[in-house]
């Protein structure tokens, strides 16, 4: 009895020490197998039960189970401790330099004029305007005649144009769309267009032979200059901020009467943005629209100008130069 | 127009500062572009819109100032001449072209001594930007600037027969003009002639042969009204623009003709020169009566969006020189308005509404929003497609650029491409000699410029209009406009990171093809294919013959092309990296779009089985043939396949390659049995053996 208790004590002592000094979970698993495995020391003791006197077997068996539980507990504790340690070691060894730059991925943007056009579209669409595209190579009649330009009038001096044939020229204004729309639609309508225009001009920081223009117009019953002012005000506040004011100044364009030049008050300055007015009755009448019942307004806006105001770009030529260092700024 | 305030204040008494006047004028419709100092004090520079010829004079501007400030206008009122008197025995005016010259008045002054004009007049002329010449010429210029009516002074003794004939020029007739140029005239041009020859190009410039000189003693002053369109066309044809033609083109007051010439005689006499010969010759066969218009007060309020009381509207119009009476227009409050002879821009009621609105002040217009029918806002179908495509291409890492439509002819084209180009007719500069027929040259131009600036690694795209000449009909161009989509990659798509030793893979055909495949997946276009063109057409001359493909969408050929830029072109442009480009017209993409959005199909709950095979084939066997053979095997459990490796070199014999293809098999209604997959793979293998001469490693 004492002999076997001694050997049990000895076993526990050995095992406890082995578990405590086990350097890794792998070593611990080997120790676990050595003591608690199928062929381990505990099972060896169990096999010896059969050779004991019957009256001792029960006590001895219970003693072995107790020892097995003790050992299992010791191993579990040690394993938990080792796992913690190993995790810490791994985390410590896996530290990276988080200040190194990231893996490069391609970056690209929409052209700034597209970004500005998209915003203008968003605002006007929300106000019920439908965007329609017109041709850049436009018919003379839509670009001038349909817009109430008298034949050979000095007003056309201001827009020396690029002609391709007798009838076709590169449009000098997106306003050219108005005749196209009115020849096929009846009021009420709210139309907008954005596109490229061309005028024969010497190129410098504020003039270009190619530029982009928004044209907005609507025809409905009882449309007035105050509706124009309110629409422009709403539009300008969406584009430039809630404090923006709009001002009219009389100006002349053959296709509007009254005609105005409108400016916005933004960051303590008045900035002229474009031409506007009520659509000239001659145009409405030419397309069979009853001017006693219907009236309409129109306004224009430069896309480049809008972007320049918003960002401070100071040279119109940059937009079509496509210097990537410029484009990537926006 | 330069307006010295000292001069202006002769006609309108105001105390305001130059800045206040400038603001008032600008907000009233005459835009002041600047205020300058002169020997005569401040000069305001006013921009006159083309419709306001009546404001091209001191009196015209003064009338606006008077109306805007509500103060009286004091216009010059010279003693009016009569058409009786000795003058009609001393000269005559024959009007042979009354359509181009509705009125012509002349007065004579005898015994003039040519000398300098008085200092006050010279100072005013100079402040207004006009050089002083001599007393007679200065008087004509002074009256033009004061009243807007251009005058001309002839040396009466140099006029043959001392008389004036207003007629069309003879074809090829010549005149030596004041500027020393010999000018050839045509039958559509109006001339002032004497008894023998032209002595002035009407309304534009006088002739050198009848010019007032120091020896002149007898004068004939001309004051006339000419047809604006005729003056404009003649001035343009002769490329000769003068202060006179500038005003006549914008219409001068026909009723001011006599007053102006009388004013000239008055001013000359006031300088100590002789009084004019009594009377004026004034040929004016069809005097115009003033237009009468009705202005409804209610209508004005409706269109302006602000109320202007009837009496205020009437006051504004009167101040501008309109005659105003009241009129009952039904039950409405209305004004009966007679338009002054100098206001050619006032023809309809809306013109009057603008006048009363601007004098009342547009700052008084409130902001309202239109009410009435609700309209559906939105972008056009084409606009929405373009937006989708732009976003997809940007997602792929391509930067959007916007290039010029007007371009020089590409320097790298050979032969036929040029005939598609649409030239611009009236342009001299080669930089803008025509319209681009493709986005390929303009994108290459962007690439070249950015490479020169030290950029490497380019990924660009553009969606824009291009034009092609669809043939010449009756000698006329037939330019067709359409939207094109194009992209370019060259060099590494990204900077090489530190993990790759600073090196990144360089763009190739397959990178740009991947971009296009992603674009078309994004647009839900099926059956996208790329195939070698049967021949290199004109448009393909810019591309590498071995590295170019045509694009098929929804199973149909398109005008789309994807390929490497021909080394000849790349070398010419100084591109160091190989450049790959695609271009396709938007219409062809739009045609391939599915009519309906993507449908839903039920996902199979059964597991898929993956297998690889690696057929070896001859180099000449392209992947397209292998893919074709796999599809041709008609294996119904084949869900998808893709190439995962392409290998050349030992142990594979030279001239052959090994292609690894990964398959996924799946059935929608059961879990596949191993046997089914084995049979399927065997079918694919035999198809590859039969159609591609494939062998398989043992």
C-alpha cells in the first residue's frame, strides 16, 4: 500500500515539475500523452489494479482518478498560460512599420468640368429641369436666325464663328437648343443643356475658342422676371452656398426681352455669371406659342467660370491642356 | 465709348461722383468698363450694346443719365435751317439710291479759313479719344460725338460741278480714300459722287481728292442717313471700319440729320468763321412717322414680377424721349406710346416693359419660384449612359481628360484617314484647321505632352464628340457628328511600391482589355469578344498589326478597336513606353445594351466541383480556338472556365505552350457524382485533341 502510494506521490511530483517547466504547448502535449495518454503512466497504474487485493482496489482506483484529474488540471492551466505567452510572442514578432506607405492602387478622377457639370445637373434636375443634348455642329438657323438675330446684325460680330459649310457652324452658344426644343414640344417645359461652344477668339487666360456652357430655359403660363430671379437665386445658393445673392443688370441679347446680365454676391464680391431674360416673344411666336398665354425665361452659365469661381483656378486654358498634375488636384 | 464728365454735364446737371454715375449707368443698362483721369477730369468708358446705337453720343448717354436720375436733359438746339434760300442755287443733291440713303442734307460755308479749333474743343475731343486736326474736321467729329450723327466736310471747289450724286458704285470703280488707299468698289456699295466721280464711300470714309486742306475756303457739309446693313456689308467687304461706319451700322437717327448739320454750322460760326450760306439742301423723300405702341400696366407687372404704377411708367418713358398718352385698352390701364426716331430697338410692348423695368430698377424685382405644372427633371438617356461609363472607367483607374474638338491635322497619319476629316472653312491657323475625326490623336497628344512633363504611367479616357465626313454631295461636305469613347494606357498603371522594389508591371494589351471587359460587365453587355481584324483598314493604320483587335458586343461586330499604337506613331510622338488604346462609338455601345435590366436566376444549392487541365498546343493555336473548342464540347454541367496559366519552356518542347484551364462544374438539381465530372472532362479533352491538336502530359 505504502509502496504504491509512494510511487503515486513520486509520479505526481515528477509530472508537476515537467508541466511547470514545459517550454511550449507542443512540449506540453507530449507530457500530457506521457502521463494521461493511452499508454501513459496513469493508465499503467490502472492496469496494476487487477493485481491488488479486492478490498484495496476501490480505494486505489479512486486515488488514481484523483491524481489524473489533478494532472489534467495542471496541464490545462499550464496550456492556457503557454497559449497566452505564445500569442504575445507572435504578436510581438508580427509588428510592422505602419508608417510605410500603402500598396499603390490606381487613382483617377473625373475631369473638373465633368464634376462641375454633374453638380449643375444635380441641382437643376432637382428643380424639375430635363437635360437634352444638342449637336455641337449646329445649323445656322438654330444658332442665329431662330434666336431672333437680325440678318447681319452687329450682335453677331461678337461671336465670330467657325463655319464648316454655308449652313453648318460650330455652335457659338448652347442657346441654339431652344429652337430645336420649341419646334417639337408644347409648353409647359423646363429644359437644360450643357455642352461645348466655339467662338473665334484669341486665346488667353480668360478667353478661349472652345468653352462649355449651360443653357436653361422654361416656358409656362405667367413666367416672370421674378421667377427667373428666384430660380437663379435657388440655383446659385445650391452651387455657391446659402448666403449667395443674385443681381440683375440690363443687358442685350437678341433672344431675350427684357435681357439682363446676372451677377452673384459671393465672398464679398459681385461676380458676373451670364446672360438671362425672358424668352423674346418673336421666338415663341415663330414656334406657334401664344405669347399672351405663355412666357418663358432663359439663362446661361459658363462651366469653366463656375469652376474657376469655386476653386480659384485663374487660367481658362488649363482645362483643355490636360496636364495630369492639374487634373489630379480636383 | 469714352465720355468726359465735363462734356456730359453740359447736357445734364448732376452732382454725383464719377463712381456713383458709373454705378447708376451700369445698373441702368450702359455698362461702365472703367473710369480714367484726363486733362479734362474723369472720363467714363461706357460699353454700348449693339442695340443701343442711340447711346453712341454724349447726348445719348446724357439722356440715360437724365432718365435714371430723374433730372431734365438739355440737348443742343441750333437755329434750324430752312430748305428755302440761296443754297439751292449753289449746289444740288441727286438721290439715285434712296433705298440705301433715305435722307441726305447738305449745307455750304464760304470763305472759311482753315486753322486750329479752339482749345476747349480740342480738349474735349482728346478726352473722348479723338485727335484734333483742324477747325472744320474737328467740328464734324465734335458733332458726331455730341449727337451721334457722323458728318463729312468736302472742299466744295474740288467737287466737279459743285454737286452731290448719291448712287451705287460701278463695278470696278475706284476711289482713293482719306487713308491713302486706292480701293476698288462694287455695285452693292453706295458712294457719294460729284458730277463726275466718287468722292466718298458713303458712311465709311471720304475721298482724298475732295479732302479739306489748308487751302480750302469753301465747304460742303454732308449729313445723311444710310442703310445700316449696306454700310455694314461694305465696311466688311473693304475691311474698313471707322467711327462713322460703326455708328451707321447701329442705325443713326434719321430725324437728327438736319439738326446735326445746323449744329456744325453754328459751332463753326461761333469760332469766328463765316456764317453758312442760308438754307439747307435736304432730300428726304419718305419721312418716317413714329411707331405707336400700347403698354398695358398689368402686363408689365406680370412679366417683370413687380408692380410699376402707371404714372411712374409714363415718367420713365417720357424721360427717355417717348411721347406718352393714356389709353383705355378695354378695362385695363394702358399707355399709348410714340417711339422716338432714334430708338430702333423699340418695336413691341415687351421692349417698353424692359424700358420701364430698368429705369424703375431691377433691384426691386423680388425672388419667386415658378408655379404651375410639375415637370419631370432628369438627364437624357445618352447623358445617363455617358455618366455610367465615365464612372466605370474612373473605377478602373483611368483619368478623364477633355481635349479639343478643333485640331490640327494629325502629323502621324498616312494616306486615307485625312479624307474623313472635316475642315473648318474660315480659319487660317493650322492649330484649329478642322474637326477631330477620332479621339485617338487627341489622347495621344495628351500622352505626349504629359510624358514631356515627366509623367510616366498614363491611364486616360475621354468621351466626346467627333466628326467624320460622310462624303461630298454636290460639292458640299457632309459632316456627321457622333460621340466617341476612347482610352489609353502606357507604362505602369500605378507607381511601383516599396514592396516591388519600386517597379510595377507595365501596361499591356491585356490590361486595357481587362478595363474594357469590366466596362462592359458594368453595362451588363453580354457576349463581348475581341477578334483579329481581317485586314488593317484605314482607321487601323495607327495600330500595331499583330496587336490589334476588333470589338464585338452582344455577339455583333462594332466599329470598336483595341490595340497597341503602331511603333511608327509612338516613335514619332516620342513615347518611350508602348501605348495601348481603344476607341468605340457610343452609338455602338448603346445598341448592345440589354433591352431589360438583369433578371434573377435561382442560385444552385448544390456544391460545385473544380478541376484543372493543362493542354499542350502549338504556338499558332490561340486561346480563342481553345475556348471555342471547350464551348463546342457542349458540356451542360460546365458552369465556367478560365485560363490560369500560360507556360512556355522546358520541359515543354519549343514551339508549343501549355495552357492551364480551370473549370467549375455544377448542376442545378443535384450534387455531382465523381463519374459525371470525369465524363465531362474526358469530353472536353477529346474536343481539345480533335480541334486544337492538344496533347496532355501523361
